[in-house]
C-alpha cells in the first residue's frame, strides 16, 4: 500500500481499534512428486533432437555453437486462453498474449520488454547472467492430443575449445485447453558420455525470467500499479515479499537440498509470472534483481534459477511456469492433480496473489459481486447493488448509532442552553453535557459504531476493487466511466496541478462533497469541547481523502460514494422520523417536569 493510503488509514484509526490476525501454518508441498506427463516429455528429448551441420561459429566464453544457423523466424503456439510466440534465438519466448484479458481492445501482453532486453527463458553459462546463450536453435513442433499438449523441442549442438561436444535441448509443453501453465524441460548431455563441460563457479547453468510483467506502463511504485517479487520457501514459513537493497539488487545465498524452494513470482497488479522448479535438488540458488532506468522499461525485475554442477554426462531439469492473471480459481487448480494436464498438486500458487489479512472477506464480496453481475451485466451497477445489500444487512447493527445521532439532534435546544449558561467555562459545559447525555440515555460515541463495523468491509472492498481483474476495461457509464479499473477523466489540462497532475477527475469531487455532507449531518450535535475535533472530521478528513484518493480506480470511488449517499439518506430519514418522535418525548418530559415543579411550589 502506498504512503498516501497509509496516511489515510492512520487517520481513520483515530476512532478505530485494529484487531490482529494470527496466520496459520502452511504445509509444504511435496516437490518430489513426479508426474507422468513430465516423465513422458523428458523421454522424448533424445528422439526429438535435431541433426545439425558441421561448421563452427564462435560463441560464448569457452564453447561454440556447431553447425549452420537454422531458420530464426519466430512462430506462435496458442491454446484457448494464450498465444505464445517462440523465438529460435536462444530457444526463448518473445510474447505471451492473454486472449481473455483485453488492453485497449487487444489481448494483454504478459511480457513487457524493450527491443534491447533479453527474452525470458534464456539460459546462461554457470551463474553469470551477463551473457545469454543465444545462438539460433533448430526446433520441431509436435501435437500430442492424448496428453492435451503441444510440444516444442529446441536443440543445438555446442563444442568447447578443446573439442568436447555437448547438446542443449529445451522442450516446452503448452496445454491445448484453457490453462495458463506451461512446462519447460532443460536437458544438457555430452556426446562421449563425459562430464558436462558447461560449468562455471560450481554451477552448470542459470535460467532467467524477465524483464517485466505487463501490461506496458510508464512508471510503477504506488498501490494502484506495482511490480513485486514474492517467493515461497519451506524454511521461511510461507510467503514473503522480497525487499530490495539500496543498490537495487537483492540476491539470496545458496541453500541446501532440504531448503527446496517452492516457487518465486513476479507479481503485478493484475497478472503474475510464477516459476516453479519441479526437479528436486537441481536448483541450488535463486535470485531476484530490480533495475530502474530513465528510458525503455523504467523498472525491470528478473528472477533466476541456478543449477549446481554435475559430474554426470547428462542433466535433465523440469520447470513449470504460470503465466496469467491473478485469479484464485486459476491458481487453485495446481493444488489438485486432476484439474491440470501436468498433474501438478500442492503448489499453493494463490499465495503469490497480493491480498490483505481480510482475504477471506474479499473472496466473499467477490462471489457476491460476480453473482449480481450475472443478473445485471454492469459492474458499476453491481457495485452499487452490493453496497445497498451490505447496508441493509448491517442496518440492525448501525441502527442504534443513527438513532443516537437523531436524539442528539433533538437535544440541540438544551445543549444550546448549556452553552449559554456557561459561555466561558468549557469544563462546566462538558460536565453539564455529560449529565444531560446520562439523563437522556445517550452515548455520543455510539455514532462511531457504524464506521467501526463498516471499516473491515471498506478495507476488503479496497483490496477487491483495486485489483479485481474482472474490472479491467469494465464500462459503467458510456462516455464518462469507461473503465472501472482506472480513474475516469473528464478532460486533460495543458499543464499540471501540484499533487493532482493534468487530468481532471469528477468522481473524487463528488465523493468528497458526499463525504462532507455525510459527516456534517452525522456530527451536527457536538459539545463545545468537541467542536474543533468535529470540524476537522467534517471538513479536514474529506479534503485529505480527496488528495489521497484522487487517482484511485473508478470502481473504488463508485463504492465509497454510494456508501456516503446511502448513509446520508439513512440519517436524514432517521433524523426526520425519529427526531420528531424524540422531540415530542422531550417536550412531554419537559411539560411533566414543569407541572411537577408547579405542584411543588404550591405545596
């Protein structure tokens, strides 16, 4: 959460007490579980290797790519949800387009890179990530309907300076159904059965992913758009956020086989790339780096898997990569072997999602929002209807607070009398007010209960609407609120306003005015000692929120504005109906007290 949002929440907590939550312990998945599909893919390595010609091209530090370069043209493989563009240069991937998630009317690009950036899924010699192994690989494409996958096999032969030959095979498996997971098998083997010569600093190779998760952006760093690296590692007890050092680089030290990493992810606001090493003990180091530039991709995030050196003549390692939306349903399917073509289970990928401690409430609200949307296919309308439903459900709890406010409004004449009686003595004013409240059975703080009750729901709605991928491109009002996932803009100025920028948003203005009026009618009955505080709550807080929430996604402001308007209507109704009743009761009580005093004087 960005600094401005934290400031807003700190201000809210003046009247609210947070309760702490104890997180449950997680059980680590079994990384040794092999799948039949993976074993079959590995078995095809030798059969799928391409035959190369005999000329030599100088390459790399101590080895060369053998033979003439094959065709280097990129090609695509797609399934129901993704279109993946493979590049024979380095046997890498150029692009991953997500068909069901649009950006400006086109499929969203998961991989965001500049023309000079290294493609994801490049290999590096040893642990040196500065020099990718990028000759052109030959390839074959095999459709395997019995496994529900398309297999793309890349192969290239290399030779060291002292004449030792070895082959690098990279085999991709792409599901033909609606899955966002792919698998990559990295196989390196020598021709004469000797030890693999591709080794530096005690490592055979490094597999990289980067430079960034899309869609395209100009800058990140706020809670409304961000890129974060998360990981799940058994000895760390679950999910943690990577915190970068001051030089922009964060690297984990080597760890032993009993500290097997489950996964590492690059998480954006809506999409996530998760790398999962499936071969136990193969990966001995994982690292994450972040670089910020003034041009090209302004923030680059890479993560790497580094494989230990081997005395064998062949190594074969399996990696799974989830490349898709932050969607609990999609991620959950890799906890159950029967729900995915690779037979993966127990990976707990949903923990790569950014969520608050109220994640369970977010899921309930999302379920309700989706249900309403199925009936009325407009997310803006669905948000308003859900807001109304929530207020109706909370009405019994908030009723006492609104009635207390109405009682205080009815007591205004008596409160004014106290102020006139002690115009220069605030202490006596407060004592008299307290006595009055006690006599009338009023708790002034009870009007805060509705806010306290709604605060967890507000936080959960914030988490849901801020990053709900279903709101991307969702139109509410044509010509005005055309995308609930971003701020609406009524017009753009030729200059920038400090703290606001050059785009004029109407929703924050409507929200601020509704908040001021809601505060005003709720806090209209205050004692003299509370007047300064209530004035700040009525005017100061909404103005602060105006600047904090100015660039908030439209969906959030639709919810908060709707909440304010409903609160205003409820309070006006209670003040009118209950207030009249309380005034009549007070008048009757005053009349009875006057008669009692009159009888007393006669006696």
